[in-house]
C-alpha cells in the first residue's frame, strides 16, 4: 500500500519527523553571557534615583541586580555593588558562577535541533486508524499501540505501513483497501 493512497499519512509523517529530531535547550550560563543579555534587553540609559541625587545607574545594572537579588535572596544593595565601576569584570567566584548559571535558566533559552540516529532502532507507535478491508463494506476503527522491530520501523519511515499492520496483527496488509490515520499519532524511538 502506497503512502499517497493513505488518508492522514501526513499525521504519521509529522510524528516520524518529530521523533527523529533531538531538541536541546541551551541556556545562558556565564557572567559575560548574562551581562550581555541584560545590556541588550535593558540598555545603558542611566536611571536617576527617586530622590534625584547621584549620577544614576545604567538600566541593565538595575535589572540584573534585581534579578540576582530575587533568585538568591540577597539584598539588592549587596548585589548592586558587583556592578559598580569595573567590578563586573574580573574573576567570578564559584558561588557567583552558580548564581549566574541559575539566573540563566530563568532567561529565554535557545533551542538546538540535531538529527537523532534512528536507523536500527525499534519504534513505539501509538495511533488511531480507520481500516477498510476490501471484502467488507464497513470500516473498522482501531487503536494501534505497538512496538515495531527495527525493520518494521524502517518500513514505516519509508512510507510503507505494512510493518505497522503486521505488528498490530490479525490483518493481512494485502486485504486492506484503505487506511486512514487519525489524531493523535505519536512515535518514540527506543
């Protein structure tokens, strides 16, 4: 049976694609990365204190000091001292590095996708299908929740559902006149 002759094949194709991609979220973790993020996000405009005294503090320094203070429970004034003059440069203590790493996990991450090796792996497939057998007038609705052998998984990746039908059992793939995949469809490589 050709994939083009199967209704809802795109649901299965999309599930196969999602399962074959490994997604990782990378978070900012170093002091320099996080300071650069806050500089870009909040800018260097100086904000004067409410009492009008002093030169003012750059917006990014205020924002990062509040963020670290709320993450660590330290007083804002204590944290803000880290960013006076060129104190924001130089060596970072282990405790400080851990604080920056923790803060980085609260900031937006970057999703990195890479192909997952699926060749030679078994696949756990869950889907609902509507199967019409050529000699019957009525279609049968079935839930397929099967683990496919590496060969059957390969067949499915290449657009041939016979391995899936074989794993389900009880139906000769050649006797099927139509097959319709219905949502939800999920695939997980094992």
